[in-house]
């Protein structure tokens, strides 16, 4: 792709449309916390942190008139920032709740130090090993999350030294802070980035990295060096980027062709520029409800006092938590829970899904099940409820039903047939003996 870099420079303006839904004519003030390490040595422990209230007044046009505001009494003037954000990434409605709203978006500002990346897929961005003069400034990283997880945002801002008027240089965002998928379905993890065209870093190359983390373990999913147009080698299969969309609109979304149990976890999308990086993290949860099998099916006819055993197998579900139970629905349509069951432990299959069984022992007479009804296995799971039913017929209880009568007729016919066969057998034997005696005489 020899013209990709040029294509990126020309078409990166189109990425603004990626944020069209977030841009508004006049951005409101954004409340944040300014967090940094306290001066002094932290020893072998994590360094102590300080936290101060902060405000960002955002405008999308550098040429628009800047209005200075009197800071609230509980906020230091040094923590009031007048931010220029040409892409309007800070103007999303999810970051500005209605007046009087109890729920507030999350926002945190941290000092940021530019440095060359150590990962090999971004090494080509800083081959000279020299930091440009442009980096000699005050840099800030802003992490924000909108209401209801509608937006997660990570912006890098640059301000002249000792200035409180930073400009957004790099913005990385996602509209999928949390994603849920069933097994076998394709998954899209959203990630987009924007680079300020006025920055000297614009057009100097970029790199994309997707990393997976779960319970302290991690792996590289996809890494792409946009300057050299090269993918890093990984062991991951079925994961890809849309390269055309990446260059044309800054769309760095990850596509998983087929969701598997092993895909559940946290995914981090990181965008590298020379000496800069910003990242957003999102959670993917694979949820698959169980398949139920009930046996024996159909149930044999039951007599009063006879114990009936029914089994139910729930399989192929994930995550682990599952509630298995039984219900009985009589001829009158009334439903009740049955407690005479036992449940086995979980078993895990090769594909990572789980299975579990339950066993129900019934004595219809003691439980007052009458002439029977519908026995239902009920599975309640995070992915939804599942039910499987089988019919229980109890014969010989009170006045016979049509089913009982038919069963009794069937039994009578069988007995009649047996008696008839025996009668023919003995009759044939007696006739043979009489014929033999006649011959002897």
C-alpha cells in the first residue's frame, strides 16, 4: 500500500464525521478531577496521589472568542482549562447530563510525558530517537466516560508551558464500553481516533494495537504499523481490522469473526503517534443460555405408589451461574414448584461451555399429583430462561379418565390374548393325547 500515508493525510479530515453525533454548537463546561503524584519518594509502595477539582471550558473553533470565567471558590484558578477541541470530542451529550441530573460522567486529567514507544510495531514512528521541539510543552491526558457507557474517551492535549489553553492533539474513543455476544456470532469492538491536522505530528505515521486481558493474563490480539503498512505476527485467529476504514476515517475497530468463550474479557485499543499514545478499554462478555434435554421421554405410565425418576441435562451454557429447578402443572392449569430434586456439579467442555444435571424423584400419590400433568425442567440463566417438559400419566386414581380407560382396555386385551394363547396351547396338547390313545387301541 504505497499511497496509504498520503491517503491518511488527505482523508483524515473525514474522521470528523465519526464524531458528528458528538459535536454541538457550544460545548458546555466539563467537570473533571486533576490527579497527579504527590512530590516526594514513595518508597517501595505505590506513590501517593493528589486529587483536585478541575473545569474544562471547551470550544471547537480556535478563532472563536474565548470567554474567561470566574472560577468557583472550591477550584484553583490553575485548574481551569480553556480547551480547543476541533473534532468536538468533549461535546458529546453523554458527557453533559441535563441540569439537575444526579448521575455525572466520569472525567480525569493527568499530566502526560511524551516518550518513544518500546513496542516493535510502533518503533518505526521514532526511528530518529530524537524528541522534536514540538514536544517541549505541557501535555495532559484526559480520560472520560459518558453516562450509561455510551462513550469512553481518551484525549491527549498540548499547551504552551505554563499555559491553561491546551489543544486536543489526539483523540481515541469507543461507543462500546461493554459488549455482550452469543457464541458463534461476529463481534465488533468499536474504536476510532482523530489527529489534529494543525499538529506537526499529523501525517507522520501511526500504529494500532489491540490487547486482551483477563484475570491477570493477557495476549496481543492485533497490531498494525501504519507507517510501514505491516501487521505484527500474533497467535490470534479470526481477528482483523478494516484497513480501508482505518485510513479513510480513523476507524480502528476490532472484528472477531466468531465469538468463543475464550474471548470474554477486557480489550484495550491503543493508538500510537510519534512519542504519544492514547487508549480506551472495553469489556466483552460471551453469554450463551443452556440447551435442555429431559429424559426418559415420554415417561412410562405410573401406578399409585410407584416412584418416577426424571432427569434433565443443561448443556452448552456460559457463564457458569445457572439455576435449575422443576415445576408441575396439573390438569387444572395450576403450576407449583417441586422440591424433590438433586443437582450435580458443573462440568466444563473442551470449548469452555458448561453442563449441569438435575434429577427428580416423584411419588405421585404422596405429592398429590392426581392423575398426573406436565413435569417441566426450568433453567434460569444470565442469557435467558429455558424450559423443557414431559407428560406424567398416573393410572388407577379415583374415577378413570379417558386415558386410564384406554390403558385398562389395552391391559385387558393383552391379558385376554395371553389367556387365549394358553387355552389354545393346552387344548392342542389334550387333542394330541386323545389321538395317540385312539391309534394305540
